[in-house]
């Protein structure tokens, strides 16, 4: 559940303050804003779709990705060996590591996205992925 979900980046400072000093991922998720995450996710739309049943692009469709196996979200997409060796499932900590730096998460991945250095922006994107993945 999202706390303090606001309408834009105008509440960023308040959300960061509410998360506390040196906030953990859990603290950031408590103040995450899925709408802000949707805006950040806009840059992902060049390669990914997120709507239920939409086709893969250069990257897999991300509808319902949370809880699915890493390198297993789409049966149609050809994942790299680098990503296949990671194992596990997409959960908040795993997605946070991926969004921080796909290349560090899975060296050799084809994902060219450099990553999001802002922890609150990553939490927002994760909140968006969770919201959009509900059936």
C-alpha cells in the first residue's frame, strides 16, 4: 500500500523526509508514488510494453513482472545467458538492484539502460510495476 502518494514531484522532499535519514528500501516503498514511477517508466517504453497481453519489443513485456522468475517474465522473449544465470524472482530488492545498474546486476546483459541512481525514483518505478501488474 502506498503512503503519501501525491500528484507529482512537488511532494518529493516531503516523501524523502517521511522516509527518514538514510532510508532503507522498505522505508522508501512506504512513501513510493506509483504515478511518479509511471512518469519515470516513460523512458522504458522505448523498449518495453507493460499492458496485459501486449507484445515484447526490444525488451520483454513487463506486465505482472513482480514475482516472476528473473529471465522468465515472458515466454516469447529471448533472455541473455547473463540474465538467465542470475536466478531468483523479481521482488522489491531484486528489482531495486536491477534498476540501479543492469550491467552490475547481470554482467553481459543486452540491456543498455545505465540505471537509476536515485533510490526514491527506483522505489517509485517498483510501485508502478506492482500497480500495473495486478490482474
